[in-house]
């Protein structure tokens, strides 16, 4: 479990299509979970920040596009007793979105993302969404995507400050919305929708 509060931006040392090595101050023991651009990965080496990336992950995320020198958002898994800060994030990417537009807004930016319908269905204004591992609040919706307001701090301490129109991003919808939909569907199936 994660919070969507990025702890560090790391730099890809190497990625051969299956083994991802990242240079960062973040320490992870073998077996620890770390969110890399919003994707929950398991550390495979205690001496360096390295992960095995399987075909399923490559097919459903943007990680397959990574190359040496790329910057990635990092967050170690939430430990019991730590403050939540963002929202509950699983690191299970629901889909890949694309930056539609970026507009200056005060000191920050308003970013619009086109999103797959199976992600967009869980987005509500003022609800939570995760973009490349960053917990954000939905500031606008239309039939093709959603907007977020990026404050200067977020732009400075995450990779979102380098977004450009057309860039693909990892999206995770609010997990609670998915559970509510599932439970409401089960109640309806069993005639308990009163």
C-alpha cells in the first residue's frame, strides 16, 4: 500500500526489458515493495534498487518505455503508523493515459489527461486519482478525461514538472470507488438494493 506522496525522484541506470535498476537514495531490502512511477514493484537486490518487470506489467504500464537516464517517481510502501498524507494507492495501474494539455495557472499548472473509459468511470470531481504514482485531486471532468491542478511543490519534487502534451502516464483510479461499485453490484444481484 502506498500514499501517492512521492519520496524521491530516481534516475534509471539500466533497463534491459526485464531488469530495471534505479539510482536513488531510497533503500529497499530484497522483497520490499516500491512504487516506481505508480507501479508496485518488488525489490530483488538489497545492494541496489533493482526490480524484475514481468510481461504483464510491461503490457499494462508505461515502464516498457523507460531507458537509462529517465527520471522516475519513487515511494516505498507505507508502514504501519506512518501518516497517510495522500490517499490509499495500491500501485496496481488501471490504465495508461495521455497528457492532452498543460496550461499555466497561478504558480502551477492545470493538466488535462485523456483516460480510458474503464479508468474515467471512477473519477469524480474532488475525488482522488494517481498519475505516475502521484496522488492528485480531480479538478475537472469531460467525456474523454480529467483535469488536475498541479501546485508548484508537486511540479518541483516529482516528474510531473516535465510533462508534455502527448506523453503517456500510468493511471490508478481510487480503489474505494472500485470496491463500492463491486459491492453495489453484488447487492443488486441478490435483491438487496433498498
